């Protein structure tokens, strides 16, 4: 067992076609796992969490908080993560801290970025960030509703959106890094 006074944050997300988990100790990521999967997140999540803890050399009672992805995404996937986080938080008497996928994708970015996720049926979830901090609330919109000044576009369909806004295309990644979910959750530990 690991002895340390720094906070251990367990982070995970199943809001889309993936299952991700990671373990943060202070500023250091001990372990992170990312598995792309269309189905099976409910069956895979707990074994993945147990593997992350084992690889990190820690046990459940040592966890200080949980960072959980809260979407946007598909309802069933979000429900899997949130239910697991709520159950673990109650059982371990620790906080569960929600982090949006849009926030996790914008984490550690510099300057202004527009983060997008597939909203299905030709729609998008979109949110602007500056230096990783939200500039506006997330919205579900049509492509035609995207406006504003040019930005670096990251996430779903980023190249087409960058062309539409006369911006630049950044990362096309849509799966959140568990390290970023954990770091955002750690930054919110002192919040109510």
C-alpha cells in the first residue's frame, strides 16, 4: 500500500463509444487507460477501475475523490458513469465531481478554442474556451448556428467547422483523457 498525504483522484468516463479511467496522485498521473468500444462499457468499467487501482498500487479506501465524465454524450453511457461514481462516492464517503467532456477536451489549451462533439442528427454540442476556461455555456446547435470570430476548432468535425468559421483545425480527438478529468476534478475539491 502506498503512503502519501497528497490526494488520490480516480477519474473515469463512459459517455460515448469509449471507457476511460485514470488515477491522479497530486500532480502525477499514476495510471490511465483508454479503450474505444461501441458497447460493453457497463461490463468493462469496474474491472478497468480495479486494474487502474492495482497498477497504481492503491486500494479503494485510499481514494480521496472521484472525477466523473458527465457528457454530453449518450444517455446510457452517461448513466453508467454517473451511477458508478455516485455508488462509489457513497460507499467510500468521498466527493464525486462531475466534469464535462467539453471541459476535458479543452483542458490545458492556450488561447481561444471551440470544442465540438457530435450531437447526432446533424447537430453539434459546442462550447468556446479561452486558456481552458469556459467563455460561454455549452449548447446543442446546428452547424448554421455556429458564429463568432475565428478560433482553433477541436473535437468532432473540427476541419469542416474551422473552414466554416475561417479558423484553424486543432485536434480531432473526441475521447476525453482521464488525466484531464482527474486534474479538473482535483481543482474543484475545495468547491461546494
